[in-house]
C-alpha cells in the first residue's frame, strides 16, 4: 500500500523568510547587497535568513560576544562609516575576501589600459609578460611560487577588463556629481569640434574646489545631432547638467574657444546659458588659444612664405622615395636630423617647428632639389629667404611663450604676467629691427652677414615690413587680452587681500553675490596682523614653488592648491571676502585641452 504524498512544509517561520531585516545591521553588522546580507566586519555574504546571519556572527565574530552591547554598537557604527567611505571610491566594487587583492590588482590593470587607450584584450598580454619575467624578478624570494600563482590567478580577460572599466566610469561619474553638488561655485569650459567621422562633439569640462584642491574634470563628451549653433550647444549643456541634477546657478564663468556660436552677442552660447543660470556670467576665451590667434593674425603678411615651405616639405616628405633619398642625404652629411617636419595647422607649435627644421636643413634641401631637378624660384630669392629667417625667429619666440603658458597648477596672474612680458619683448624686438642689429633674430642675422654688400642692399627694404609685422602682433595682443586686463587687479586679490585697495577691485561682475559688508570686512582683515601674516607666508611659499619650477623644472607642490589651502583657514567672519575668493577661484584660466592639442 503506497504512502500518501508528503505535504510540503510551509515556510511561515520568520527565520525561513529570505528577506533582509533592518535590525540585522545594528545587531549583527549586516547590510543588504544583491539580495544577500553582507557582513561589514569581514565582507562575507550570508543568505538572508536570521538563523544564518546569527550563526555567522556567533562563529566568525565570536570575539565580540565578550564585549558589551554598547561597545558592539559603537564598533559596528565605525565599520559602517568606513564602508560608506569605501563606497565612494573604487573599493566599493571589491569585497574583503582573500581574493580582494587580486580584484584590486585587476582594477589597476584595467585602469592603466583605459588611461593609455589600449585594446581591452591587452590584459592577457600584460599577464603573459608578468609570468615570463616573474621567475627572474623573484628568484631569490622564498614566496616566489606564491607570487607566480597570484599572477596566474589574476583575471584580466577582455570581458573582465571591460566590466571593470565600466564600473570605474560609473564610480568616477558619481564622485564628480557629488563634488559638483557639494562645491559652492564652479566654472565650465566648453569646446565644440568635429571628429574624423564628421560628428559634432561637445566637450564639457568643470573646474571646482574640493577641500584644499582645485580640480578640473570632464563632465561628458556630448554628440550634437545636427547643428552646432549657440542654442543647440546651450540645450546640450543644460540637459547634461540637469540629467546629473547639478544646480546650474552655481556656474560663475564659462570658457570657450571664441567661436561666433559661443560668444555671439545675442544668439551666442554664453549669452543664452546666462539666461538659464539666472545671473551674469564672466566669459573667457582660452588664454593659450588667444595667444595662438595673435600669432596667426599678426603674421598674416608672411603667409606666402609658409605656403612655399609647405610645398617643399610635402614634396620631400609626402613621397616615399623622396623621403628615403633625403634621409640618405642627411646621413651622408652627418646631420642630426632624419627628415623634415610636416606642417599641421591644427597644432599650435607646428608652424614654429616646421620653420626651424626647414631653416636648419636649408643647404641640404637646396642640394636635394638640384639633384631632383626640381626648382622653386623662392629658394634662391634673397628677399624671400630673409622673410623666411625672420619668420622662423619670430615663431620660435611665440612658441616659447606658448610652452610657458602650458601645464597645470599655474595661477591666472602668473600666466598673464607671461603675456605682459612678451608684449614688452615685442617692443624690444621692434627696436632691434629698427637698429638693424638683429640681436634677437639669430637666423636672420647670420644670413644677412653672409650676404655680399649689394645683396644686403636688397634686404634693407624689408626693415619696414618687419616692423609693421611686429606692430601688428602687438596690436593683436592688446586687443585680444582686453578682458584679462579688466580683471587683472581683481585677480591680485586672491594673493594680496592683505594689501589691495578697494578702489582697485572690479566688483561689478560679482554684484549678485553677498558683498554688502565687503568693505568693512576688508578693513578688519587688513588691520589684523594674524591674517596678514598668513598671506605673507603664502607668497613666500609661492616664490619657492616658482623658483623650483624655473631652476629645476619640477613642481612638487601645486601653487593653486597652496593658495586655496590658505584661504580655507580664514574664518567665516570674513564671509564676503571668502565669497569673492570662492566665486573667482573656479575661473578657467586656460583651456583644458591644451596638453592634448599643443604638441
């Protein structure tokens, strides 16, 4: 006789219901993660069942059974704080199990691959390289076998690298959103360009202060579907900030590339975006881009020289056979160069590099063209060659200025000091050409000295042309940097609040922030020996930083961060002064893409 089928057990007991209970956190140190209970004390996952959670706590953490309930709660509370901090960084993706070191190492490998723009499959290649060299590197270590086994256990497959890069991207995005939400003011930098697929890309960068650090981070790279008008750009920026729930009223300034769609008086992006922000914005043009435009416009009269140089360079370097033959010619004459540099009008330093190499290889170029029975009449024209030499010398001076402006950590006043110094140098260049000494134009001087007396007479007619070119360049610098001159004295407030005069400050642009008691607070601040001394010491530190940069070529400390650190020590008693500093400091003083576009 068959038995009746057994009845299924009804899981009505609270211990058998697999739902996370809130009191587990306070009593057992458990938090919910992926439908499981995660122990914050050891990062082990446990099934969501009271009996399993209790068993884990009593067996794995039995040492806590001897402490009082209050001590246990304090310990769990501290661990909860640590866990919350870890959730804001990369380690939120890494458990505390013995394999956590492998996971952390895998994230580091993925980060390096992403930073260098390498294929995701390179993880396996890196692992193979490690395994090949590990027996030699760790030959004398007793733990060699364990180290090699760890490398073998490291998971760096293409899929794993991809997943970890995506997690890091999500994590950095969350961090940036939180930073922008917590900062008082921030600035944005917007740059629109077309990539090789003819798609319009809009790069949006942010600059803000986080504790004692000035940060510059890319918010996103947005694709514009069709047009690139000011309205389209404004819509894209507003949508991107809205999606991240970022308060756009915190934006205090906008840096652009100076295109009409960006700075147009009525339909420009800056004007339209200011209406969304709800208060006046200070618009800046990238300071290095301005310098490049000054060089381009000021030297327009020498454009025909550049066209001929480009033709000759392309004839030699753009044809494989000619390029090889010219390289052999350079080898025969023991030249330090292996070829010519081709011109790229997008690269700001390219023109100066091309002209410098062309002038230094002038004799070899002429010999090669003769051998090829190729004639460029300009190459034998004394007047044209004089223009070439002057062009090369002046472009080298402009390139030197461009390089000085590059790099992070420079304050706005330091960069503008470079501009003012170069404007004064242009005056010296003009007098140098007027006097025909050509002390600062070595290539031109050497070429003229090698000419015969009759040939020198032909070059004298160029003196006025060269002076006009220098004057044109001076005018370009004067016009394009007018906006920076308006805020030059106000910029000094950041480092000289202890001595600056109120009537030297241009506060019209900052009328919308709390400045009612600014004058009274400035008087109290400047009469306090304690706060004045802080900025005396700050300026001494900045001098030391700049000296190390100029003499040793290194920058161990960031000048901007040092200034910000000093301001953060100032009490809230001087809130109006700090409001001006916090409003002004996020300004973009240089284009974030400089380091990628200037080489």
